[in-house]
């Protein structure tokens, strides 16, 4: 993967982010810089990817009095996002039915802690991509917790998923710089169950709300 | 009772059953239990209540009550939100005292902040099971036990330590330990053979025994719900819990009772309860603690002793779950969790290089998450290993 990084003198340079291979990953696990727990099978760590399993906690959207999922502060929190989600749990080996066009918040079975200089790029395993489920996300260096995944079934028929099955994978990349994930306050910290979006805590939304109020003389 | 009133009771059940009969359970044991309920209801439907005598009507009334209660347990078993981690840990503790094969444990989340309990109302009523077998030829090999948790604290593993105490009530009821201790203590006092220290200790924990009238009344009127029985039961359950979680239940006890210094009809003073547990944990010579231990062993064949393995870890401070190696460490997790909560939270900040102040609610959330995941990982690994080896 290539990233455009800004050099101290302001010039831009193509710099290669190194993907970590099996040996690198095992070394990080061995010296406890990378935590993956539980790692039920060693062969979850492939040559260039790590397989992750579907966890047992879910948040599903429900129909209620809220007319929409409100990603703005312009309605004075009248439609709180959290009230549009309902939690449901399963046991290992149980199944979860993912309906067409439904987006479900799930999490990995594994709890991870990434090194401060390694990030992860997530994608579905191809067997699940072929059924019509897609995800795309990045996990930041230093993140700790179960990985939150947003599963959407873009197929026209429901898909029955097994709890504990390896459904997605991560490629780990060296970030070329060490960062401290906890240098600033984090919205999501050590999560073990999926958490509804905390978008309304974004500072940007607060500023945008002020602008909207000013523009409308409110 | 008139047969018409029995018909009213049964109509209520039939109305409930019209929905509940379609209940679907993934657990085969619950399915079997449900089928047995269906058999009994179908048999009652065929009965003519008008020709039953008073005894038979009362008998049916109790059977219908049993069916209602069973449905209540099965319907309220909130499997999709159940905190199965705490249920697993309690089941592990239960195995030390009794085969868990005899029970189907269901869980209910209730709207009561202090609503921690083991509802064993379907466990110990042997008469109803023999009546049902006699009348309808249905035998329940497994009985339902319901663990109740407050909905708002179902993920609070610091508060959930109280359930070890509640498990103690379950064991007490099963073996009738309190009843024997009750009789033994009063007999010891009446015998006049106790030395001064022993007498003083008894009066410290049961001060009302110094009143001769009260003493005689208690001796002649055993009742599982009188003041003395209640207090013995509470001490026993505190002792029981401390085998698994040491003095952690004291932390929560002091919090919910505001360290109550006086006793009530249902509970001894918190001060005495805390001291009682401390005597056991510190192995301070104590007539009462030894009495409780000996009687419990004689009845159950199980020693009252430390049944946990301490967790020696800094993982929570490093924001990662603990790798539990031994089932006994599951109990030790609660002690570790309480320790991190009571220690300065700067330990977490330093260990994890956190650049902002950790609010109390954030620490609360982190700790509960990490305890839950530590237990969850142990369950997952155990089940995986078992599946691989079979």
C-alpha cells in the first residue's frame, strides 16, 4: 500500500507502508507488542493476513418513534442514535440472520491491541464477499478492544452467519511512525461489545451546529 | 374452594399458554421441560372440575401455580441479552456443591436496582413434583432455577459479586444448613458448657440471645424466617461468598447498606457481617466460624475453604483481558477487578500511557469490559478445546 506522506520540509514523497508478513506478526505476538485474544487456531495468521472471527454481540437497528438516524445536532438530540439500536447476544456456534439491506453492528470474537506503529486494514474473507457481505475499515495504531464491524447484506436474500466463524481478515501495515493512540481522549476504548455511533460527540458537529444556528438567527 | 374459581385459575393459565405454547428453545432441556408442561395442561383440560372434592381442587390449584411459575421462568429467560459470563462463573461455583445436571438455569433481567437473587421456588417443593407424577405420570428430572439480575447492573461485574452470596442462599436452602446451625448454637448455649470467650462471641453476633425470654422463644419456635434464622443464613452466605471472592462482597455490602451498624429482623449489622468474613479469611480463632464450617462439612461433605485462584496480573492496567488458565481464576478476576477499582486510577494511566484524565465512568466501563472479555475468552477457549477433542 502506498501513502502520500508530508516530509518536514513540506515536500511530498511516495513512501511505501510495509505490509507485515506471518513472521513479523508472530514476532509481535511473541514479544507481546501485538495482542490477539483468543487466538483459537495458529493458522488464523496467514502469510499476509490474519483471520478474525464473528463475535457474539450485536446491535441491530429497530423501528421506533425516531424518523431517521440523526447525525446532526440541529434537532437538540430529539432523536438519540442509541435508541434506534437494540442489543442482542448469541453463544458460540449459534447463528445470526443478516437480512437484505440490513446493517448490523458486530464485533470480532478477538480482543486486539495493536502496536503504536501498526495499523490494520479490514476486508471480508472472499467466501463471505461472495455471499454479498462487505466491510471496509481501518483500525488505528495502538487501538485496543474488539474490532467493531458494520455488516451489510447487499444480497437479496438473508444470510445465516455462524458465531465464531472466521468471516473477515486484517492486513497489518507498518505506519512508519510511532503514535500514541491515547494521547487524546478516545470515544471508543476497550470495547468488547459493538457500540452505537458516537458521531454526535464530534467537535465538528458542534461547530457546524453553531454555524447553522447563526445562519438561521436561532 | 369452588370449582368455578379453579376454572378461573385454569382459564388464566390457558390464556397464557395460548401464546407460550409456541415458545421455541434452542436448548433441548428447555424443550423437554416445555413438552412436559404441555402434557400436564392437556391432561387438566380433560378433567371435570365439578366432580373434584376440596382436596383435589386445592391440589389442582397448586399444580396450575407450578405451571404458571414454570412459564414465567421460561418466558422471562432473556437469552438474547443474558450476561452469560456471570452465569457461567456461578455455575462453576455451584459445581463445587451440587451436580448442575439437576438444574436448568434461566436468567431474568429485572427492573429493580437491588434485584439480585436466586429464585429457587421451583426447586424445593417436593410435594408438587410427587403430586404431578401421581396425577399425570410426568416426572421432572431437571428443575428450573432462575438467577435474577437488575437490568441496569447486568454488566456490572463489581456489583455482581453479590450473586455469590445469593448462591449461598440456594445451597443453604438445598441442604438446610441454617436449620442445623440454629439448633446447634442454641443447644450449645443451653448446655452451659461454653467458655466465656465463646459466650461473648455468640452475644456479639447475636446480641438478642442475652434476653432469656427471646432465647426460650427462639428455642421453642424454629422458623426459617425468624430473626435468628435470618441472621444465621446471612452469615452463612457471607462466609460462602468469601470462599470465592474473599472480602469483595464486603465492599459492595458496605456500599448498599451504608455500613449499617444495627441489625434488622432480616439482616445482622453490616459491621458484624464484615467482621465475620474477616475472621474466616484471616483464620482468626472463632467458635462461630468453626461451628459454621464443621456443620456445613458434615451436611454437604464439602469443606468451607478458599476456592479461588488469585489473578496475578497487570493486564487490566494495560487495557487487555486476563488469560485465564484455571477455572478457579475466574473467581479471582472479581478480586482483581475490585483491586483496580479501589487502587489509584493513575496506575492505568501510567501503564497505558494515557494522555488525558480517566473519568470514573470510563474506568467503570473499561473494567467491566475487561472482566467480561476475560471470562468470555475462557468460555470460548474451553468450548473450542472440547469440540476439537470430541
